[in-house]
C-alpha cells in the first residue's frame, strides 16, 4: 500500500474516534453514533490533509515510507479534525432545532 492510502485510512479512523469521543463527552452536540462517525471521519480527512500540506513532515519521508512521527501526526490531526467538525455540526444542528 502506498503511504497516501495509509495516511487516509489513519485519518478516517482517528477522525471517527475523535468525533465519537466529542459526541459522547457532550450530549448536547452529539449527532448520534452514525452521525458522529461520519462527521468525524470527514473532519479527520480534512484536517489531516491540511496538516500534511502545512507541515510536510506529517506526510512521511520523501521515498513514501512512514515513520512514527508521521503516523502520530496523522492520528492527532485526524482525531482533532474529527472532533472539531462533529462539534461544529452538532452546534449548528442544535441551534437550528431551537430556532
């Protein structure tokens, strides 16, 4: 597998975990299990790719191999991105429901 596909898989999984963690930590912004997972996965991909573009070290070595720093960076970026997007969508959803 290429490093790009591995990075995407890591970001999707970390984002889904981050989205579900935020959803279960704050019930008022939770989108439900599936909603948290989908929003988290999309946020994980988004921030993971943005982080790799801004900080090239997070993409791994130039030869396509992954090192532990790149893997940890992908996990952190994906998890944070998933949590942030889930929180934003949950807050918007609840704001619209109250209006």
